[in-house]
């Protein structure tokens, strides 16, 4: 097969994959979720195998522990989060009014420096911006939460995902072996090298980023609750989840948390404490958590991750969100490989001196 035919063959395969993903995106959620679970838990089952536990028995043990822990977490957190979200939805007008009054009071300190007309325009702009921002954020969170509950309550997600995850995890090594036997013989070693690089990058990023999000979410939620911030639990947990993309979680929590604090507290110290929580969290994430848990060798740019998540969510919904980072990692590995091949090719060779043939 010529190079041009190979190009069109692989391009057709990618197009077919994208088409099937779009066509069946409404029913793929339990299967994609099962693949994610199996991929993340495979190292634990492999470790049990090394200790003499059979593959099937190890799969049952690991999956049972995983789903029991996930169920217990959901049962503990959902009632509290649901109550906070319902309370927040009912109090949005009150919070917006209090925030407008608070910000308007701050503008009064500028009266000596601004003309009455400029002061009135600034007050109108600040009030409008604060109201629109909080309303938009509140609507977004309510929509995401209601959608998450709807997905979580799907019978397919509850009953099909554990079954599919069991079979995938039990037969993981055989599946990988079968796929390996299908590789083109001429390029098998190259593809295996790219696959190993992708696996190392993906596993390191996902597991490390998940730990970062868990630690930051717990820190934000506990710290904001101790400060006494209303809706501190939901703000902290959401900020931790969004921290999957560096800087975005802290920025989201800072804006939303300080906005609620301004409308709730009459003094500046609690507001400063809320802001300080997210500053400390961002410092810890950038200087300790991410370097230790994710590692500097995981070269996946935050902008690329953000774009992949947004594109995946827009194109394929929640299934796209689950597939966004794996596909982003695959694309980044292929781009680096292609760039390396180009740098070694004659197209990037030294320029010929004038007059040389």
C-alpha cells in the first residue's frame, strides 16, 4: 500500500470513528464510562494477579470496592448538595440584591474622586455586571447539577456500566493482545511505541489530575464551610472538579466565592478569608500538588485540555467530556511524532548553498 493510500485509509478510519461516535452518542455513556473505569482500575487487578489472585476474582474484588466507595460517597454527599442547590436557587434574587447593595456601597467611597454622572454610570455598570454574572453562574450550576442527576439516575448507567466494566477489566489483557495482532506488520513497533507513550501520558495525567481535584475540592469545601460561607460545600467541590484544568478551578471559585461572600458578610475580614482560601489553593496546586502528583513530564498544555473538553462537550455531550482528554492525549502524541519525523526529514534539512545542485 502506497503512502497516499495509507493516508486515505487512516483518514477514512478516523472519519468513520467520529461518525459512529456521533451516531450512537446517546447510548454510549455506560460503555464509555465502563471503559474509563476498566482503564483506571487495570493496574490494581494486575497487582492482585502478581500476588496470586486470579484475574476474575481480582476483577470482582477491585470493582466491588470501587463501586461500594462510589455509592457511599454519593449517598453521603447528594442530600447535602441537593439541599444547598435548592436553597441557592430560592435565594438567588436575595443574593443578587445584597451584592448590588454591597458593590454600590463600595462605589460611594469614590464620590470624592468621580463626578456625579461618572459615579452613576459606574454604579449601573457594576450592578448590571454583578447581577448578570451571578445569574449566569447560578443557572449554569443548576443546569449542570440537574443534568448530572438525570444521567446518574439512568438505569443504563447504574446497571450496565458495572457489567461492561467487569468484562472489559477481566479480559483487558486479551483485548490488548487482539488489538496488537491487528497492527500492520511494517509499522507495528512504531505504533506500539506511540501506544506506550500515550498510555504513560494518559494514565499519569488522569490519575494525577484526579488526585489534585480531590484534594483541592476537599480543601476548598472544608475551608469555606469553616469560614461560614453559605453554599461553601458546593462552591468548594465544584471548584475542585473544575481544577482538572489548571487555574480555572481557582479562578471560578474565587469569583463565585467572593461574590457570595460580598453579599453575605458585612465585614471585610470574612471576604478576605474566602479569597485567601483560593489563593492558598492555587499556590499549593502550582507549587506542590501538580508537580508531585502529575509530574513535570506530563506535557499536556492547559489550553489544549480546555479546548478538548469544550469541543468534546459541544460535539458529543457528556460522552464527549469523557473522551476529550484521551483523544487530546492521542492527538498530542501523534503531533509530536509527526513533528519529530518532519524535523528528521529532508524537508527540514539544511539549506543548500547557492549554486549547489
